[in-house]
């Protein structure tokens, strides 16, 4: 993950958003030099993908151990992949690793690169009995057929719908697919927000999160109230 820092002379420096532990033992921000991330102490270079993923050359990396340490007080399990497998495969693999799934009241799936705003915690309802998506997408991209086109950055699934998790894919068409293919009703589904917002917070204002390392758009483009029964 990268961040830009502008000094008074408007010269842009690049560094990692998080501190990482280098093989030399130092934990600090890494300097970014084109496609390389460089330790500020020993100068060792690590290859970096165009999207900002640092390759530490091992299946169990210092980066993985670093994040496990940060979240150890709340982390139940973790699994890291060397290759991209897609969000739905990640979700399904995670579900398969839960041996006591019915001990949980709900599952909340979301992208790892979301910064949750205070408003998310204010509106989040852990007791909802419906499958929830963040919002309907902004107009004119708000429909999939006759049904709402959902913001696919996250999904809330209460216990009574756990059997549906691996039967469909989290995508913009999820509402449509659950209605058409799985015969759920509008009573089973809802949004966390009753307003229209694109999933990409760089394109449209979002009141509950922003995607890190992208520009943040404060322009709310579709200022209407969403009513699933009058859509």
C-alpha cells in the first residue's frame, strides 16, 4: 500500500502506508522507487506489483507475520495466497475453514482495503435478519434488470442465510441473482444505507467508507432516497 506526501516545494515522495519488518530486523516504512520497495536501514530492495503489493519472496512473509501481530487480539484465523484467486474464492475458502460456523450470529465480508468511517459503526446493525449490502449504486448504474445493482464492497449475512454464502457470488448483480436464481424475496434483502452511492469512493461520495490509496470524492451524485418496494 502506498501513500504520497507532498512537501512545501510540491515534490512528491513515495513511501509505504504501513511499516514492514525487513529481513535485517528493522521495522519501518519502506521507500518506494518505481517497482521496488526499499528498506530505509539496510537498503534491501523488494519487488512490488503495479498495485502496490510487496513481494517478500516467501510463502509466509514478514508482511504476513506483521499483520498477524497487529490483529492477534481479535484474529481467529488467517490464510495468505501467493496468487490472486478472486474475492469469491477468498470468501468461500474462508467459510470452509470455519468449523463452528453456527456459533456465530452473522458474517460480514468486505474488501481488505476499506477504511471504515465513524458513520459505519453508527449505522451498522448486527441484529439485522436480512442479507445486507452497503447501498444501491448511483444512477444511471443502479439497476440489474429490474432489480437493484448493489454496491459490492461488503455483504452482511445473518445466521439463517449461512447456507446461501457459497451458492452465489458477491458482485453488483448479487441482489438480482438471489431473487432470480435462488428465489429469495425483497423481504430477505436490504441495504445498510437508504441513499445511492457508487462502490468506488473515488467516483462518488460514500458516507461509511473510503478505499485507501485512491482519491476521495466528496460529491454525492444521486441525492435520492432508495425504496426497494418502489424502485
